[in-house]
C-alpha cells in the first residue's frame, strides 16, 4: 500500500474523526483499560484517575487522527517506510485496511468522549453473541439473557432454527 492510498483511506473511513478537536478535554475525557481482577474492558476518567498508562487502543478515531497528522507531511512511498518511522501507528493502519474491506467493522464515533454511552456499544457487541434481552443497570453495564427463545438441540431439525432470534408474534406462527 502506498502512503497516498492510506491518506485517502483515512479520510474516507475516519473523516468524522479528523474534524474533532482532540485537544479538547471533553473529546478525550475517558480511558479504556483492562481490569486486573476480571481482565475485561473498563472505562475510567482520564483526568480524575491515574490510569492513562494502562490505556487500551480502543479509540480508533483519535488514533486515526494522530496517524493522519503524521501522514500529512510524509512523502509518498510504501506504507512500510511510514511505519518504520512511526511504528506507533501499526494498529491504526491495520484497522483502516480491515475497515476498507468491511464497512461495518469499525465503530465510527468517539469512544473516549465525555458524552460516550458504553451501553450502546455493549448492546451492539453482545447481540452478535446471542444476547436478546437487555436489562440496563446503568449507562456502563447491563444484564442480558443469552440465547433467549433458542431451540434445544433436539428441536433444531424439526423447528425453524434460522429465525429463533425473532420470536413469532401471537397468531402468526
């Protein structure tokens, strides 16, 4: 891949992120980190807690904007040359290349903004794993039912195994 192509790809996929003023505290108010006890993603307050050294790369918008700033003055040539100079951007280059082929592969929102509601991302992610019934307990976590209405193994051959996530309406079976 050429640097000019990566530049164009970044503008296309992360154009929304290039318009954010990342120097604003509200734009970078949160930090995603992994809890030591349960090894699961957590969201902390960047300016209230000393957790920034543990930040996970879960802010593709900010990271893409940082990469784009370094790409702007970089001469055209292979992206490998750019990454030799800026290895900190390897993960963003990889994400951009994946998102170029898979348009729904990337959350296109500021995931560390003061206004972010993790519950929206959790609902989307958990639905891919079979979560059907969401019971929010706050704006940061929720209880779920996994595979509600799923057929039992002995029912797979005789029932409608494809559409069980959408239960039949009464009188329309």
